[in-house]
C-alpha cells in the first residue's frame, strides 16, 4: 500500500538514538531517565500524545492516526513534525511502520516506549516484531509498564539490581551458544529451543549481567520484579 508523505525533507538521525513512542498506557516520565534530549523522536499513531505530554518534540509521526486528536496532529506538524499518514487497512502495525522509518532514516539504536494497550495480541505482536529479521541492523530496547526488553543478536549488557528477574526467550528458531555472566543460573554455550521455559525467571547477582549468543535471536525481558533466591542469600535466609 502507498503512503502519502509531506513534501519537505526529513531530518536525519545522524547516528543519534531514535526513540519510538507507541500507543497504549501513558508511560511514566521516569521511563525516559537517562535518554538524551537530542534523541530523534518518531511517534507511532497515538504515541504522539505520549511524546508531547512528556515534553518530547516529535520529528516524524507515522500511522493511520485513527486514535489521534486531529488538533494535536496539526499542532505537531506546525512545530516541525513530518506527518506520514497510512490507510487504516494497512499491512503493518504502527510500531512496525515506525521501526521501518527509523531504519530507513539511518538510525542504529532504537528505544521503543509504550505499547500494547492492555491487549495480549498487541503485546505479543510488538515483542515479536522487535526481534524480526527485518530489523536485524538495529540495536533495539523497549520499555513498557515497568518492563524492559532487549533484543540480543550477538551480545547485550543488561543493567539491573541484585535479585531482579530476567527471562531469556528464543525467537524464530533455536538459539545456539547462549552464554551468560552475572546471573544466578548461568548458561555456558548452550542451546535454547523455541517454546522452552528454561530461561524464565533468572536473577541478577549484582548490578550488571551479560548475555551472548552464537546464532539466533533472544529477547531478554526484565519484568520489573524481584525473585526470591538471591534476596534470601543476601539476607541469610533459607534457600
């Protein structure tokens, strides 16, 4: 399907981090702690509301805009946003369209903020699209409802706190050569198959952990909660 685009030229990310705001629940301001203010901002449909409410200028807005206030869209465009409307009967979700624009514009790192809107199918589809082969050139992190997701294609360094939960899930096929450091239950050059729950509910031993893969794609999910095993060890409780 074709897309209508505004005639003025798009600015380029120029190596900056691209932040993609999506719809769903309004993210809390602290979800953007540490994100540079010169980040390149792409709004996916009603993610425009979230970006503007949190005071982030939008460079590009994409989607069918079926859940966007028309006045707010015009306001964003008057402030310099490039608006790229798509038909409602489209072949891609708004998030996928935003990731495509980030890739086409030359971004290398992308942070996705929000997503899901409470629908399980949206949450699952959004998680899977992050790990799509189409976006293999991108280093992708997502933050939603207190959770963080990292797409791991070769290696990733994760930040957390002692006892914080982290789950490793293979996507799209077997993941070989999985090696971790800094997690309670270590993996050393092992294979995780699709559908396995072996990587569920691991825990940080300290503030940092690394995950490496030889081939395949993992999603590393930090759901935002604490496990029980490390905390018991730290407090001298019974294991």
